[in-house]
C-alpha cells in the first residue's frame, strides 16, 4: 500500500467553484468492508455540470444523513479504478483487480434497499456526490458492494462508462421494446447517445434521433449511420416518424433524454397508440403537458431514476461482446488540471462540440 500523505483531487466547493487540490490521503487502516482504489478514468456527468452551474444541489451543504459527507466534495461517480488494498472481510475483489464503481448506497434496513432497489432509497448516498471520496482523485475508499470487477475484454475507459450506460439500458428496459421495434431518442447528449446505441443493441429495427444542435445531429449519424436524424425546429418530427413507420402509426417507444417540455411533447406526438414514452432526462422546471392526449392514445408513460444496482455485470458483458460500443461517445480525454477549462466549460458551451469528456486520473508521484 502507498505511504502517500496527500493526494490530488478535483473538489467542488460551490457554484462555479471546482478546484484541483491536495487532500489528505485515505487512512491506511481499512475497515472490514473497505476497498482502497486508484481511480483511472472518470467521466464528467450532467449532474456534475448542474452542480457547477447552480449548485450545491445534491452535493451536501449539511452532512449527508447516510454518509456524513459535506462540502467540499471530491467529484466523480462514473469511474474505473485499480484495487490497491482491501479490508479483511472483502472477498469479491483483490489488489490488482481492475474494477468499475457502482456509486449508489443506502442503509441496509431501508424498505427499498431490502428489495434490491437501492436507487429508490430516501436516504441515498452517492460516491462522488455525497461520500467522502470520488473518482476524480488519485485515491478513493469505497465499500465492497460498490466495487465490481470487470472482464479482461473491457479497457479502463469502457469500464468508466458502465455507470452512464446503466442509465440508458434501464431506460430501454422500461420502454419494453422488442427485437424489430422502432424507437425515437429525443436529445443526443451522452445519455441520449448511449440510449441510441443501447436501442441498436436491443434489436431496434429503425431508430430516429431528434436533436436541435446540428453538431450533435452529425455526431448521431457518425455513431449510427442508419439512424434517421431530425431537427424538430425546422422539420416536422411526427410527420417524418409516421412516414417511416408501418402504416404511418409512429414509433413503438420514445425516450426523452433532455428534460425539456418541447422534447417530451414531441415524443408524445411521435409515438404510436398504446406505445411507451420514457422520461429519462431530468426536468429542472415544470412542464406543460396534455394528459388527455395520453389517454386518447392509450399510452404508457414511464419515468426512470438511476438504475437497479444489479445491472453492472450485464452492462459489462454487453460492452465486452462488442454489441454496445460505449467508447464511441467519448470525444475528449483530459488531464486533471484541465478539468474546468477543457471539461466543464467545454461541455457547457452551447455549440455542443464535446459529448463525453473523460478525466485521466494521474498517479501520485509521492
């Protein structure tokens, strides 16, 4: 185990305030179920961006009820790592193992946790958002249940993308699509891009992508050349979808990946009667909707939050098989020192030139 006294970490202090700092290294005496990690690659998530722009939102101003964590917060909940050491009760991983981090945690006696629904716990803790450690630091300590060994066929960048990929696959699960179904993905941010690729992996026969940013529409075509791309500002989304679906009825499922009123209502218009609309993106303000249209079309409206934590091995296997090429969404890999200028600010640029940015976590030189 390293005897490093301090390590570098990217910490969120408050709105617009993210710093690369020296912090005390983890205590070398690990708890029974603890795992000491050297993070490798960590994604910048939309949640991180929301914190940067308007936070603290989910990062804790007061000690988190489950973990006791409080600001400043080491960021990073989408990451891969190498195991350095384990507590005496840990059996699922060992030093040297390459792992992906499932960041959600809840109390063992929680109603939802007992039912395997950790993501629904009202006392939720999240590595990199409300836990002492996160993936944007040279060291991290997490619990064994948050560490999943990855297949040798996965590289470290792919392993860092399992967390956002789980969001996309869970949304597809809730859409109930079958092989041969038609799908609309509205919004091509990182989750929308992963949802599009997951729909292809699930056997969708025709995939439509609605996006207002021309750069990201072009990226959708690069990622999936057969996708039918539509700019709803200048084109009639519902009419184009009807023109390319059987008997002009619309898609079997539509997944809203923006968190935007117009995008959601576009999904409602484009889906067939008795179709499924899944709300994947997080709305930051109330949306005006017309439930009467939902009734007249006999729709199923689903809304998803995170993912069931048991999904990790399934996602890893999908990626390892080549069926789910998550690495294609990465548009930039940056150094820790560049996280604000080349990470947060680039991702917040309305031009949308960057889709998914990974931070390479450099090893401590101490």
